């Protein structure tokens, strides 16, 4: 059986907590099983936009492929828009795969996505353009909905900010508690507070571990409220 890697991506903390990653992993596993492929590992990108070219998990995947100590040269994604929503970013990633002679398979769109065959290239770019269009239309619809509510009521609060949610309030309260000055006890530094939050399983808005800089930013934000 040919050995392959899987790549899954979700762009928001809500999707990280939802079934997005599990759904994509299942689609990859189902495709691999029906085509006699062995999924060696799945690289997970959490809280990363489909229009971003900063992909830590994708970078690790590329390094592992280039080192090639495992004999893997094929990547499976659920759909092309999991690789990237933005067509230009998508084509840039695909060119990088092509340059190193890797193969890309979509469980939805099929194999041979890196082919320079004119028809295959057109199909790939159409799927990429549709994903980009869907993303743009979603943003436009949300904006129109907010404007409609504002026209009717005179205001539109939109989605709650992170520190207005129950989780955000709890995180901020914990930061203030850890930062509070006590008699004969030096307050924790921002990096130390980040370590405590991470050990307690509290995540940032992006669903990532805390750093000292994140904690400092949260304190500054609270002071402006």
C-alpha cells in the first residue's frame, strides 16, 4: 500500500471545538481505505484562515516530505479549499508541491490535482475560484445583515467580543487574579501567567497556547474597557 499524509484545516476557534477536523480526517480515511492507501499521519492546522500563507502545520508537512525519510510523496485533503480558499495562495502551495514532485489528492475532487493538463488545471482553478467566491459572499452577507439590523433598530452590536463571552471573562478574571499584588508575594510575570493558563487548559481567542505577549495585550485591553 502507498503511504500518504493527510492535511486538515479549520479557520476559527468555533470550528476547532466543532467537528470540522474530525469530518475532514474521516473523509481522508474513507478515501484512503477505498483506494488502498495508508495514512501515516495527519497534519492539523487549527485557527488558520484559508487566505493566509502562514501555515505552521503545512510548513511541517513540507519539511517532512522534503526530508523524505518515510517514503511519502502524496498528500490527501478533504477538499481543495482546505488547502487554501484564496486562489492565489492555493496555486502558490500547488506550485511548491509540483516543484518537489509531490502528489496531491482531494477526497472530493479526486487525484492528479497537480497535473498541468489544461483540463485538470482549469478544474482546479475553478474549484479554487468558487471557494474564494464563497468566502467573499459570506463576508458580504454578514455585512448586509448587520446593516439591515442597524437600519431597523439604529444599532447593531454584532458578535460578542472574546472578553464578553463567558470563557473570555473567566480567562481575564484568572489573569487579573494571577497578576494581583499580595503582601510579601511578588506578582507573576506575563510569561509565568501564560504558563499557568496553558497548564489549566485555557486557550487564546485563536485557540492557541498563551504567551507573555498575549497576556500583556489582554491586560492592556482590559484597562481600556
